[in-house]
C-alpha cells in the first residue's frame, strides 16, 4: 500500500476525514482524467489538511434540476493545482475533488445531458446544443470542453464567441430551435465557484420529465472518460457572436410597452456589470433607447476575481457602492447593476430628498409589475372581457404586494416554488395550450400576434419574478433576464418623469394604495462537509418540530412543502421541496429553506402595515427570535 493511502486510511480511522470522503477519493482516482489529482491529494494529506480533504470529497457532486454548482478553486490551492498559473491569477487547474466543480464533474454532466438529448431527439439531422458562459474562472475552458464533448458524441454545438448573459443562452436555444443549452455560470456566487446550468428545447431549465431523465443519465456515470465517435459521425461547431446579439437586442425592444415615453427624456443612469456579462447588451441597448449611460470604469472589465466587490451580488448594498458614488458625482438619476451572468438586476434611485436609495428585489418587481399591468389596460391590450386570461407569476417567497396589485386589476396570480424554472414551466404550459393549427411557428410570431393568441386560447403572461432580483416581462426568454429588466426599468423611469415624479414617488404611491409591504431576506452560512450536515439537520428539525410561538406571536399555520400535497392556484401540484412556510397570529409570516446553490439556509420574512418604520422594526424583532431559535436547534 502506498504511503499516502496509509495516511488517508489512518485519517479515516481517527475520524479526521469522513468515511464518505475516503470512498470518494477512490472513486475520483478511478474515474478522473486529471493530471494533478494524485499530486493534489498527496499534498493535502501530507500537510494534514483534513478539513479541506473532507470538504472536497464529502460527497460526489450530483446533478440536480439546477445542474451543478460548487467550488472550482479550493480554500487551499495546492502546488499541483497552481501549476504555472492561469489568467487573472487563477490556478492552472480547477479544484480536485468529487464535491468540486472541475472537469471530472463537468464532463459527466455533459455526457449525461448529451446522452439524454440523443435518446429523446426526434428531428432530422443531428441534435444541437447552445453553449455559453460568464466571466468566471475556468468558464471559457469549461464551455469549450462542453462543445468538444457534444461534437465528439454526435451533436452540433453553437458556442458563443465570448462571455454572454445567461438569458441570451435561453433566447438562443429557442431562436435556433436547439434541443438543449448549457451555460457555465455560478450566477452571483463568490468568485471561487462555478457551475453548469442546463436548458431543454423550449429554452427553459430542466423540469419533469426531462429533469429526472437527465439526472439519471448523469448520476449513473462514474467517470469522465468517454469514447468519441468516428469523424464522419461527429457534430459541427458554429460560433455565435454579434449577429445573435443583434437579433436578441431587437427582440428586447419589444418588451417596451410605450416606447414614446423615452423620446426626448434623456435620463442619466450609471450602470455596472460587476465584472460580468451585462455590458455586452445593456450599455448599447440603453444608449439606443436614448439614455445617457455612464459606466463604472473599475468594474467594466470581465474579471472572474470580482476584485472591487466583496460579493458580485446586486442585492448587496456594497456591490452598488461604486456605482452610487459615481451617480452622486455625475448627477445620475439611478444606478443599475447586474450580477456576473446578468440574470439578476439591482437598482438604486433618488428619493424625495434627492438621496440615493436602494430598492429591494420585491420593490423592483412590484413596481415593474404594477406599471406593466396598468399600462396594458391603458393601451387596451387588457380589458374587462379578457383580463381573466392574464396572469402574473411569482414565487411563494415573493412579496404579496404583487398579488394585491394584480388582483385589484382582476388579474390572476400564480405562485410557484423558488426557482425561475417553475415560472418557465408555466410559460411552456401556456404555449402548449394554444391549438396547433392556430399557433403555427409560435417562436416566429410577433409579440402582438402571440399576445392575441394567448389572450384568446390560453393565458397571457404579463409579468413574473422572484424576490431575489429576477424578473421577466415576456415569454421569448424562459429564464429571468437582467437585460430585459434594464429595459423595463428604463421605461418605468421614463414614465415617472412623464408624471413629474420619481420611481421612489411611484413606490410610495403604491404603498399608499395597497399598504406598506416590507420583507427581509436572511441566511446562515455553513460551508463544507460539516456545514452541509448542519444545514440538513437544521432543516429536518423544522420539519419534525416546527415552532409553536415566535417573537411572542402564536403560530396559526405551518405548510411543510417537503411533505407534499400542496397545489397552486391552477390546480397543479407543487413538487416536494425542503421549505417550511409559517403564518403568525399578528400577520407576520416567514419561510425557511436550504439554498440550492450556496452553503446556507435561507429565511424570508414578511410584514405589512401602514407605517414603514413600524413594519421594519417588527421584522427586525422576528429575525432576532428566529436566529436565536436556529442556534438553539443546532446545539
């Protein structure tokens, strides 16, 4: 037995390394084609870095409905991984480990996806996949590897020439009539992470039955090694670039309801892509629409280190700090920020005091939803006779203010589980409900043509969103879209100017009519293998023993979605999910669930009243009680 294997076995016997990690190291070495695998493992063993070893190998990364996401750079970077280095100070090789985002897990995911696509493919010629990526470390390497796997296994691959926003990948899948799509991204996660996000042929993320089909194919694979087809059976590579960007931008303009509002209203905005992909489309798009756009120079460049922010997440105030400072300097009316893959958008606006104020994702979504519903009635698109076919879709943990607004106009509201894939699933349902002889080539229709069809035969989607800064105002993309969000926000700003007010003024007007709705999003972070076990135990404790009283208020209702048996407003059953929703006797509510993409457990707090300060104070108290209870449960 080799010396390093003896070290590992002894560490497992002592309990320094979990038995699962020990078994997964064997699995990795048998199935990975890594030039540095053994060397990196030996380094960590000889240094006694037991926690790092356990964190890298405590599980085999399994493919889920959201794909894969995890560390591609370890907390400790070994000399073997560092190698000669890579672009922007990254290591030469990604993080070794079965629980890490590396070529071992990437190739397994791509082989499984391609296998499923080929099994279900029913068209002529070869199946095709669209592949895109963000600006993260290894994203380009991973994207090129995915294209190589697809081609070697007999599929055509459309590969974007450089970084592009995630929603453009969804759009391209639909526009090119591809059979699947992949985006290499970890969205707004820290810089050490990366991920693999998969789409099916309608441009939406994987939902049933495709989800189970792909998951089974991927998780059955124990190795990244595969046999390429003969040359005459391989697929072809097509590079996508400016022409696809232009097609997408032209479609984005159709999101505008009243383009006339932007004429002669030269609002000045500061935009930052937080070192990501958003500048490719948003900057030229807003300038075409007549806005004066000033960007944050230090944050313009594609840089997977995200060096100027603690976190590239537009819901964090610190991420917008440089944009706000620049807005004060140049006298801009608003700051717009998108995350690295540009599916989320955060904003700061000038309030009645002339100060820059951050809006929450719930507030942005409520403003956009309110404006779009109101304007569709003003334009005569929606009327009393057809409004029953209009629908707003939101996640369960998104503010009820959107429900109040929509229902006041007689529009139905559908709740989904957390995850934009469920909103995309509804859009496919509505498209499929149109009679085939009526819809023809649905994807080739104008927005006006498709709207009329949906209002007559199906459901017309007016707006959708989730509290975590994701919004959608059309159905030609089947994922949240930061590019389209910026366009919708620009129109909202122009409308406010036409009314002689500000976006903050519109927000206050909505609160006056529907009541002050405030929400808080909180989380407890627990990293690594030990953290994953703590999160699982905490989630289980809520299900087994939900609280009976919180912050002095009795619990009047508990909905445990992990137990199943819950249905949405259309009668569709919710998939089982680890989420607990709790209603308090005093009107406050909260939900708790483990994050599907980050090592944290998330809490969502909801309050309503007539005074914003009082509502905020009540939510602060609620979080204090929940946080204390959580730590007691973890003892």
